[in-house]
């Protein structure tokens, strides 16, 4: 069976599975629509949480980022997994005891203010819509390569699939669908990694293969990779770090507290029966996530080595990487390169007209590298590889069987669709429950609220699709901004709501708005988007990364600090919360029991 037919079978079989599960588990009440009735077991919820969390960014982009960044890519592993430790220890059990559907509802009730709830809804929508851009982009990338359609058409198909199981199934249907999606995506990620680890090191476990010797030599795989990339002018794979140590710390912290503050992740802990189950769910989620996250460094390193070995045959033989005959002829480039060229994510340009492909770092500051390239007649790097294709193209680069390539296609789509559904659920709940039910129509019937939830979900899908088709320049290509927004606005408010019984509504609202403003200001000002002097943009912050070398992706941690500071200052200047609110906080902080998840005020 040819490759394209195999891909069609795997992908459409997975779609049929998701839609069938959603039809079987469709929601019949608001409790099922928002919180799956609160009856999901901890293991199943942990698996669904893992699928909800492991988005297109985790499945498609993370290993690519690690492949490009080397050691510095560890900040994604530490930040994203560390966030779940915070969730398990500081947030999940207390929010579950509170017994409400959504994060804005908790903030609204805890800070006894519809205004606070509305501010939280705004922060949630900004974070979720920013995050969902990456998911829809990932859907477009996967479809354009594997189904032979344009990326725009891929987004339309993805919208239709999510609509089919999210609108009718609600959180109940999404939960069971995400369990299936986790199984698909984890098999799609680990099976190729096992094959490639065996090829390169003889060790079937990628986690161990990363530290094993390169097959047929007494040199470790990482040492071999370091030799190759440094000889070609790239930074040393095992020690390279983006920016300063401070920036790496702030970036990691932003991802960590952003993870703990993302509403679509927090909502998953409202679907279990007890506080104990909420803690257990977080533990199981960490285990399920760790399977992929401990595999990602091996996937990134092995894919990078295979990519260089494909273009430069001397990588495997240990010969001169700059010898004219070491680089492959463009006419003999493998079929996988030709397939990915059609997507625009891999590009080849024969700059010196020798008919061969030179892949090296022509921006290197090393005189030795420049001298070797000039001596070989090279006129610059001729191959551009987008980091997003590393995982998806990995089995093709390694010449694995067609069924493995098809499995990866289904896994990539499962990852993007599962997180998109979770984000859409959070958006829908915020609009229908926190705005319609809480603010505009408090007397709406349960049937009416359920219909409002489904309509808001459908509208959210249309907006998400539009943003995927027309991504804003400030957010395209990164989900780090979404984590920064959640870190700077929602996480501090939730923390203060649980652990500071004296924090009042004025402090909480001022903190959320200040944190959100600082984060967005830095991101936009960093791009020079505020004022125009003559015909040129004026960068209000003095140039790129001007605040102690901190990048926009890492500014969320600073925004969180501003949030806490402003909240406590305003709190000291205003009236403390009513006694019954303080008593409620005391009760929530002792999570020995839990209320039924009914969302009632």
C-alpha cells in the first residue's frame, strides 16, 4: 500500500473514532457540558488532561525547538512540567473543593464581584485565543503535508472535526475523546523514537539511547552531534543557551506559572469526584506527560543528527564535512525533502550553482568555519528547515515504514485537535456561564444555558479558525505569549484568592489589569507598535529585550510580580473583604471534602 493511502486510512479512522466517542458521550445537562458531570476517574482524567495539555506545541514544535536550541530547549521541559507540580500542590485540590465550573466563576465568587469575574473572563479570552492560534496553525501544517491540501483547507477541516465532537459532546464528550487522542498521540510519538533510537544507538529506549554510543563507534551520540554541529558553525548542542541566565530563569518561571494559570487545564480538575481525585489526577497527568516529555530531547537530538547525515554524507563516515563530494546532489535529494518543499516549510536554493546542497551556519563568527566554506566554494547556507517539521518529518528522514509515518500524521492532528477542543471549552464556558448566566441573564434556564454554551462554542470555533487563517503578527508562531498572559493575570489572582483571606476585590482586579497591561505593553512595544515619529515606529522600551535582557516570551513572570505588588498595595488602601468571604477562604484551604460540581452561585 502506498504512503498516501496509508495516511488517509490512519487519519480518517482516527477522526471517525473521535466523532463516534463524542456522539456516544454527548452532554445532556450543563453539569455534563461544563464539567462532565464531575464523575471522571483520576486515571482517565489524568490521561485526558495530558492530551488537553500536549498541544501542537508539545507534539509538533517542542522537539523542533530543542533540536534548534539544544541545551537551552530544556526550559520548555522544566517550565511546562513544573507547572503541573504547582497545579497539584497549590491549585487543583482547592479549586475542586470550591465546586464551580470555571476560573472566572471562582474569582467572581471569591472576590464577591461580578467586575472581578468579568476581568477574569477578559484575561481568559485573551490567553485562550492567543494559544489557539498555534493549535489551528499546527492543524494547517499537518494537513498540508499529509493530506495534500492547502494549510487553509486543513484549518477548515479541523474546524469541522472539532465542531462535530465539541459542540455536541461538551466537556463530557471532549474528555472521552481526549483519552482516545492521548493514546493515538503517545503511540505516534514514541514508536518512531524507538525505531530511530535502535537505528542510531542500538538501544530501544530513546531516553537511554540519547546517552548511548553512536552505533558502530565508541563515541556517544551527543558527542558525535556536538562534533557535527560545531564543525558546521552551529552552537555546541549540549551547552548552548538562548540569552542570559536571567532570561532563561524568567522564561522558565513564566512557562511554569502560566501552565498553572491556564484555564483550560484548570477546568479539567472540576471533572473529578473528590479533592483527593483532583490531586491524583495531577499526578497521573504528570506520568502520562512525562512519557512524551522525556522522549522529546532524544527525538530532537536524533532528528538533527539524521538531518545533517541526510544532507552531508560525511557525518556518518567521519570525513571532511566541507569536501565537495560530501554534500548530496540536489537531484538525488530524498523524496521526503521534495514532499516537505511543497509545504514551504523546507526550502533549497543553489547559491553557488554546483547542484549540491550545503547545510551549515553561514552567520557563524568562526574564522575557521568561514575559511573551510570559502575553500570549498560555498556561497552561503542553501537549506532552510522550519523547526515545526522535525517531529512530523522524523520518520520520513529515518526511512521508517509507511504505517509509522501515517501514525505520526494521526498523532500530530490528535495533539492539535485535543488542545483546541479544551481551549474552546474554556472560552465557551467563560462566555455562556460567566457572562450570559452570571452577568446578563441570571434567570436563564438550564436548557437555555446549555444552548448558549453550544452557540458560544460554535462562534469560538469560527473565531479560532479565522485567527488560524489570519494570525496576528505579534502572536503567530509562538504560544509562549499565552503562557505569559495567564501567568501575569490569572495565576496571581487564583493564588491570592486561595491563600490570602484578606485580599479584596479592588486589589485582585487592579492586580489582574496591571499584570495584563505590563505583559501586553512589553510585547507590543518590543515590536515598536505604539507611536510613529515621522514615518518610523518608535520603540518605547529602548530596543529589543531592553528590560534586563528579558525577551517578550519571558515577560509574563515580570507581569506576575507586578500583579502581586499592585494587588497588595491596593488591598492595603481599601476595605478588607466581608467576614463571610474570609470564612469561605478558610474553609476552601482545608480540602477534606468537596462540593458537588453544580456551578451554582
